[in-house]
């Protein structure tokens, strides 16, 4: 059954470019409610744990390096049909293929430095939210 929560992370390229405000504005205007929010940094090891599903992929090493290159902003979001609606709002992984008006079409720099993450299932939204937020931080 679909839940109403998803997890997102504004990636280092977008934080460094000063786009936290622009991106969170788009998220809120699309009807998502931010219920937990944290600015932090990932070590390369923790970035590797977060993206462990990609550990056999050729881009894994670079991805870990990139994701630990600067601050990120982690958020838990609520909305009906949150996971699917949020993936639609962020657009395709490769910004050159992302639909106009999506967050990646507007803010991503490349297929790797693509501004934002969005969970791909309800199960992963729960796992990823718990990766960053303790139970008492998730209201
Ligand atoms: P995400 O998990 O970050 O929301 O992105 P996604 O589902 O759209 O894409 P995924 O296939 O899960 O890839 C995770 C992240 O790895 C980087 N990537 N680099 N160099 C490359 O070919 C490549 N492909 C993927 C991106 O940062 C991508 O978002
Ligand atoms: Mg993914």
C-alpha cells in the first residue's frame, strides 16, 4: 500500500550553487509538506552506504566522492502519493532528458551532479529517512 511519505536530499552541487531556497520553494509549491529537515555532510563511507545498491556500477566510486564533496540537505516529505509524485517533480536522472519545469531540468548540472535525490519506493523512503533522522526527529 502506498504511504504518504518520501525522502529527499538536496545534493552538494545544488547546495554549493545556493539553490536550497529555490528547490525547497518548488517542493512546497508542489504540495509537499516538509516534516523533517537537516543540513549535514556525508563521509565517503556513509555516501557509499546510502548508495550501496549501486556498488557494482562503474560510477559508484565517483558517486561516493561527489556525494561527500560538500553539504547536503536531507528532508522527509509528506503528500498523498508522495514517492511517485516526487519522482515526477524531480525529473529524469540525466537533466538533458528531464522534462521541462522539473527540479533537475532547472537545477541539475550533469547526470551525476543532478541537484536532488528522491526515494524510488515506499520501503526505501522509510529506510533512507531513518538513515538521517532518529525516531524522535520524525514527526
Ligand atoms: P537518486 O537515486 O539520486 O534519486 O537518482 P536516480 O534514482 O534518478 O538515479 P540512480 O540510477 O539511482 O543513480 C543514483 C545517482 O548516481 C549518479 N549517477 N551517475 N555517471 C553516471 O552515469 C551516473 N548515473 C547515475 C546520479 O547522481 C544519480 O542520481
Ligand atoms: Mg535512485
